């Protein structure tokens, strides 16, 4: 079976090479049959890699522990669900998974756009095939998931088992979601490159990729959020984001993709920022590769790094240099075709707000990149290894985040081209009022953490903006259709998905920021308690009762039983635990006990225990507002889905004029 | 065009300088030296009071805990140099005799004072094999977690 897998990888490599060569050669010679054969080969890669995925999944399910990868990441005792998902549990498999996704996405993108963007397709096929070849090359030469134990020095047993920390439903969907986001960003890049190669640099390539970018962005956001939930619930240190290199790697392309989704509107509406958009697409794709490189090759060292892998680092470096040279080289070559069709009229315009938002997002990406690479950089430049911790990140990202939040509110209020003072007064009145009232209310209530307070005020401002947009749009619509406000609001959303979907996404972002701001009011305590002993954090009193040990065959579970009182009144018991998985007794997993609430979470970790005297070391955290992050993501996802719906699907012919008129301030929706 | 170019040039220069300055000041406060124990302890005096991350191994049998508290005292060694460390709080599960640790904090004449959540530890043995899950997952174990 393993040789079949390796054969499939080799075959895919050859077929990719053919697909790239045939489509380029074909389009050069205007030989469309050759181009078609290239596209056929391109579909074949997807088929081959699907079979290869089938082979590795089969090996996991049937327990073929002679294959090194299967042995390292699964064992016989694992539930079937986790056996299936061990596919992407390690490096080698995740590269295969990456290649598989890329082949499928590529095939779909080519199939969908084959007729509409005929000129671009051969170059799209070639670009994706070359990227594909890189990953196949990595696997065949360096990280073959089908590799077997060659020598008899290791007798295949029943597997070493997946890291228990990863045996968690969030961890099952988190990596593929992130990968879908990462891989999805290759498609816009391929279309961008095709546009550069062919010189068809009108907006048609943008139309082809806008949706792809949005879907990829959604999955990237989903993956990042799942990572946060996992860190919060499974790692048990009381937080959800630690600015770890691996988290940062996922965040980098998220920043640039967000920037792209905004600047694309400026190009559609005003024909500006055309170079910028190409550059963002290239950068986003580059960052997905760079993020993988950063975390997988050991250039960023920490206690959590994966060990140095010079060979892998070299291969990645070579690929990245090639990628940057070709991409930006082509961009510079095509600069004359990318000239902007308009100039910026005024700084009080939507374009300017979008531009500012883009700069800040790009700066965020560069900053996070710089700070993540800082230990490596300082070592190579100064010979002295300096590190920066989460406080450094927070110091910078907190104001940056607040500025972005502010722009989220400002952007929709400004008009395209130029906002007049009277127009601005009309637009800003209500949101500003709401922000001021909120600030006053918070000050009166005695919540005086300035950063969080500012965040709440800005959140109120953004919500004010969104409400106003919906309200005014609905009123105008109501006036012309004669329905009630709610109906006209629904009509409004279904009439222009991108605009109002976008506002709903903004609302989700605001809720997430509320959750982040809650961090400012976090309280925690680390205590060692004997039975009967208690500790108080905020209004919660935690009383330790006992420590018990149970076993379910796969793991041993040590559970502490504690009683909780809130303001003196008993509100029930909680059971934080530690699980010791078989074969992994050295690394017990932390089973956090969380009592969730809209207002705050009570979060208790059993950090250590003593069975003889039944004492327990508890980490007790009160995390305010944290659940709004997850709720916010849900709303963000809803908004993105609405924005993705085909335009004008539910539009009623008679209502069109009304909704067009509804635009108090125009947001790009073309 | 050239007027526009100078304007853009000047703006970006000012912005770049401002950011550079801010970055420089915040970096000089925010950075910590990452050192092995022997690099520091052969001549410790210049390091007193500086923020440090020390890398070494816990000496077998050196971990002491005051009864009924979370006050720890332990010794970390590397290439023959030893530093005594004090810490109050929760230690990671992997922190035990012989494990490889990185401790964050400040050095003083009477020893190394570890800051809260400043103990990070690797298992002596199985770390390599187990800590290679997928790209997105593994290192999500954040630095601040003290794991």
C-alpha cells in the first residue's frame, strides 16, 4: 500500500509538470488542444491525490503501523473519528492534505472559470501546478507520509498514538479549516499571476477571485477562532491567544486578506489601488507559505519549536525566493498597465478610509512578522539572542486594533470621492453620540481600564454606524414599498448582500473586540488548597472538597471536586481534572472546568494534586466577556455567508430603485 | 508628479521614523536576553537586574517546595554552571527532576527570581516525537502558558 502511495505522489508530480508545460506551451502556440490536455492533466492531479489521501486514510483505519507516519500519529486504542483525522495530525500528512486541497480547489476554480476567463486559465493552471510541484517535491524527497520503517530495528507495534492534546473535536476541525483558508489563497494568487502574465489587467481577474478570497478568509477566521477556543478550553492557562509563532503564522495572511477584501472595493468602484491589490494578493499567498516555513523548519526557536530542519528550511527558502522574484518581477514589468484611473480626491472620503485601513492591516502583518522573527533576526544580526514576549505584542497591537475598530465605524459613514462637512455632520452625529453616552455610562459605573473603556466606546461608535445604516436604508425602503421596518430591513439585506453582509461582519468584529476588551478586567489566583480550604476571586468563592481517581481504559482521570459560591450563595460544583493517557503519562492533559456566562466565565484548572492529603493546586480565573468572541465569530460567519450570496437573487424588481436610493452613504457593492 | 512624489516620500519618511522610534523604545523595554545558564553564571554581575530567559536543566533532587504553599526553590544547571531559582505559582507538568527548562525573570546576587508563569519546561525524553503535530496545532501552547 505504501508503495502505491509513493507512486501516486510521483505520478502527480509528473502530471503537474505536464499540466504546467502543456498549458503554457499551448497558449504560446495558440494550440488549444494542447491547452485542453493541460487542463485535463490538471484534473487528473486532483484524482491522483484523492486516491493518495484514500490510501493514507485506509492505512490509519486498518492500522498499518509499518508506515512510519501512521505509527507516530495513531494507535489501536484511538476512536475511529480520531484515526481518520490523524491524516493531518503531523507534518508529512498535513503537506499531503495541503496538496490534496490545492488540487481540488484548483480543479474547481478552473472548471468554474474555464469559459468566462478563457485567456487567464492556462496561466492559472500553470501557476497552481508549479506550486503543487513544490509540495509534491517536498513530500517525495523529504516528508513522505508513506515512508515505511526500512530496517527491522523497529518492530511495528500498535502505534504511538496521537498527542492527547489533539484528541479534541476542535483540534480535528481547526487544522483543516486553517488549511482551507491557506490553500484557498493560492487561487487568487494564481489568477493575479495569470493577469500579470497575459496583461489582461482589467478588473475581470478580480471578479473571478473575490469570492474565493472571501471563502478562504472565512475559513481562515474560523480556523483562528477554533484555535482560540482550543487554547482556552484545552491548554488551561486561562487565556486564548499567546502570540505564539504558530498562531501568528495563521494571523499574518488574515491581515493581508482582510486588507484585500476592502481595497478590492476601491478598485471596483474607483479604479484605484490596482498595483496595491496585486501586491496584496501576492503578499497574502507569500505569507501562507512563509507562515508554514516559519513554524515547520525551526527558524523560529522556542520551547515549542519543532526542532531544526535545515533541509526543509533550504527548500522553502528556495521556493520563496523564486516566488517573490517572479511575482514582484512580473508586477514591476506590468506597472505601465496598472496605472490608477483616478486620483484620491479628498482625505475625507471612503477611499481614504479604506487606504488607511489597508496600511494599518499591512503594518499589523509586518509588525507581527517582525516580532515573531525577532529572536531569529537578533541572533543573526547581533549574535545575541533577544526575545520579545506577549506584552510586547500587546503593547503594539492594542492601539492598532483600536484604530482599526475606529476605522470600521468611520469607513461606512464617509462618501466616495469627498464628504462635505454637512454630510459628515449628518452621518457622524448619532454614532458619536452613542460613543459619548457609552463612555459616560462606563465612567459612572466605575469601569476604569482605559484601553478597555476606549474599546467599549469605539464599539458603541461602530454599532451606531451599523444601526444608522440599517435604519436609514430601511426607512427609505419602507417609504417606497410601504411595509413595516423589519420587512424592509430584510428586503434591504437581500437586496444588496455585499454591503449589508459586510455590516453584519463588522458587527461580529465588534463583538469579538468586546471579548478582547474583557481581558482588561480579568482576575486570577493560583492557590494550593486542602480539603475544606477555600479561595475567593471577585465574587466567586471556591471551596475544595476532594480529589478522586478513575480509569476508563484509555486514560486515568484525576478529578478535583470543588464547590462554588457566588456572593456567599451556593451555585453548584465544578470538577477540573487532569487526564493521563496511556503511553503519554508524561504529558497529562488539562480538563478545565468552565462555568460560562454572558457576563463572565469562571475558569478553574487543576494544576497539581496530592493524593495522600487530597490537596489540590488550583488556578482560578474570572474571564469577563470572553464568550462574546465566539458569538462574534458566529455573526461574522453569518455576515460573510450573506455577502457571498449571489447578488440580486431575491431582489424584487420594484424594490430596486428604493434600495438604490437608500444609500445614505455609498458603500461599494458592485 | 514630482511634487506628489516628494510629498509621498516625505510622508512615508516621517511615518517610518516615527514607527522606528516607537519600535526602538518599546523594544528596548520589551526584550529579554535568551541565554544558557553557563553564559550568564560564569560572570553574573553584569546581568543583575536585566530581564533574562535562562535555558538549562533542573538538577535532580533540587526542587523544594515550602509546605502548603506554591513557593518553589530549585537549581538549574548547564555545562557545569548552576543558578538557584525561586518561584511562586503553578509549574507545568513537565517541570521535574532533569527536565529542560527556560525560566524567565531577573537575576540578583541572591539568585534568580522567576516572574509569574515564567517557568517553561520540556519533558526530558519524548518531547521530539510527540511535539510534531500539524502546522497549526502544536505550538499553540503559548509561551505565556508556562507549560
